[in-house]
């Protein structure tokens, strides 16, 4: 059997080099600035409800970009930032890739480390999804057609949502509230994270890393899943998606894999937003096929 990352010994220096993307992409700041600029323009052009609370934490809020027609499918986006950075306000531009096609778009914030633990971050995103499902009538969304997209750390959170026992969380929820999902440059095994510099902030022990690693908790009722990694991502990002895909295929679960050549980690956000991108088109096709 192929080894998982948790079983492969990787030294701290190697892991740090794989995860420290700001060193690998020296002009990373221009991407963050571009996201912020585009998102401000999106909020001015599109109808939106900002900072809608779904929980008590100051970061437990949503930005909602509703489609023009009632009962629209809902695309929920979960941002990355290694569970300790970035914000929904920098990701609003993604709505440009979905709202014009009749899809309500929700950009999700969640509590961040070091103020909260990984357990609490996962709990917060589950609470957000439950809120969206149960309150969809407040933004004219279709509760039966909720799709989730996650980038980087958001891919891990997305995969943990897929593995959630929703009726145990809230008896009003169905077993499978997510109709489809897309993880972009996702992370699915937190043991390498725990052994890297990132854990100086996250402060996970082995047990916490394992119980929040989607490779150990595949869903019993799978939604169609898209996995996408940029061609210029580090080897560890490719390995993590390949491992998760292998486990998904072994179960016979519905899976589509997409490669975007010549794109590094930060460039993948534009691929999500661009209607001309194979990734954006695959997400919209997933919605249309539901």
C-alpha cells in the first residue's frame, strides 16, 4: 500500500521549504493587493450584503452576493491563509465568476489561529454551512443546491465539511447538505503541517492534527468533488491532492481532477474567478449537472 505523508518521514527543513510560499513567490504581495482592489470593485458593482453574522466570534461573518432570481444555486467560498491569515473582504472578486451566471455567491470568514485552535476553526465553518442551509430563504438561495469551493487551507475545511455527520450536529440538517465541492490547491493531511514552521502558530498536537485531517475521514455520502492543483505548486501540494484523490477513487466516489499548467498557488485564485478558466467552467458545470 502506498504510504501517506503521516507515515513518511520528512525533515523540518524540507517541509518548511514546501509550505513557505512567500519565499517561493517573492512578488506575492501584488496578488494580495490585486485581490483587494478587485474585491472592492466587485462590492461596488454587485448587490451584496456584507458582514452577515452566523456566530458569536467577530470573524464568524459572511459576505453574500445574491443572484438576480430567487431560488438560485449557492456557491460558498472558503479562503486560505494557513488558518491564520487572509479575510473574506479580499476574496469578494470571486463573485464575478458566478453571480453573472445566476449563482448566489457567499464568501466565508472563520475564526483564525492563534486566537482559536484548529478544532474551533473547523467547528466555525460547520456552523457557517449549517446557517447557510437553514437560512437560505433570507438571501433567496436554494437550500437543496449548495456548492462549496475552498482554496488551500480552505480545501481542508471544505473536506472536513464533506465528512461531517450533519444530523448529529443539528437534527434539522440532512445527511448531505452539500450538493458539490471543489478543492483548489487543498491540504488534506495536517501531520506535515504540524511538523513545519506553521505549527508555531497553529500549536496542534498529533491527535488534533489527525482528527482534522480529511485523509482519515472520508464522507459516507459523497458529493461530486473537483480537485485542482496549479502546475507550478510545490510537490507537497501535488502530493496531498494526489493522495486524497487516490482515497476518493478507491471508494468509487465521483471525482474530477483538473490541472492548470503554469499556475502557482496564488495565481489559482484568478482561475476560480475567471469565466474563461477550465476550473471556473468545471464548477459551473457541476452546478448545472446537479
